[in-house]
């Protein structure tokens, strides 16, 4: 997030600079941890167990995400936390980077399931003989 905001021209209205990078880094770090909290609840796929199987966790994550976003969109909070306005494209990049842990962990879970399934299948086919 920081690299994109500080070094990459995304918007003609919002020039790349340190403050944009810091705002994007804050958002990506905070939101990706919330995504990871949802994702690490089970060894099963989050899409298999569902997002709503633990409603208290879901509400906690949604409430935390609302607070994080509020810090970056409500002017008095922006000033206190030294955040800056972002363009829609900046927000889309933040969303994509924040969802990266979900994609990576889901791929890792799928690989582990396949390896465990294969290992279990191999043990059942052995002849103790």
C-alpha cells in the first residue's frame, strides 16, 4: 500500500506522496488483519464454513472495519490520525491488497487438503503384508 501511494501515479486529482502512501499502508495493514482473522477460524475453507457461522466474530470484524474506514473518511478523524483523502482507484487497490491474505491462505488450505487426502489415500492402499 505504501509503495503504491507514495510512488505510483493513480489519480490526477491526488498526487502520489508520503501521506497517500501512509494512508494506504494503514488501511491495508488494518483491513488485511481483519480478513485474516476471519480466514484463520478453521482449517476448512472460509467459503465452505461460511462467513456467518460465527456472528459475533462477523460483527466484530465489520465494526472494526467501519472504525478503520471512518478514520480515513471523516475529516476530524482524518486530521487526528493524519490520513488523507483517496480516490476510488486508491480504495480499490486497498481492497485488493487487503484481500490478498484470503486468497493466499485459501490456496494454502486447498494444497494442504490435497496433500492430506493423498497421504490418507496412500496409507489405506498399503498392504501390511
